[in-house]
C-alpha cells in the first residue's frame, strides 16, 4: 500500500503544478483543472480505502461504478456550463478538465521511473513475490 500512497503524493504534486501553471497562463480555466484533479485524487483515495484489508467483489464493483458515475457527472457539469459559449472555450475547458483527470496516471508514470524505484533487498522481493502469489 505504500506505493499507492506515494503515487497519490506525486499526483498531488502534479495537481499543484498544473494548478499554478493554469493560474499563470490560463486563469479562466483554473477551476476546471482543480476540479479534474480533485475528482481523480478523491477516486484514488477511495480506491486505497476500499482495497485496504479484506474486500468483497461487490464492494469493489460498487466503487468502480461510483468512480465512473462521478467522472460522468463532472463532465456533464463542464458541458452544461460551457454549452452556450464558443467551441474553443468548451474545448479548452475539457482539455484542462482531462489534464486534471490524469493526475493519478501521471503520478503512476512518474513513480515508475528509476528516480523513485530503489533496489529492493532480497527480503522485500520475497515479500512482494509472496503477496503476488496469493
């Protein structure tokens, strides 16, 4: 579970950088970038909470359903908020929303780089292998 928490922290860092860059260059779209990142980070924290300890298939499926419903609701809010404006404004709104949505994925990609991967000791490798075989 430590890896999931590290990915979450990296994703928070990405979200902060995205928010600051959006605030500096596109201040009108900052709320959409923050909303997208907050949605992704909320879903990631729910995933960490759901998968702690024992969990059932029904609970996991309910979480997945809830996750995608939340994404659909946020996309619908963005669409209804920008549908009467120009196409370029709607497009840029969705671009910043999607940049926020991918914050956890960016965190996972950054975490997979050699910068964050350390050489595991043989004991840690054995624990990882035992956990994978269960």
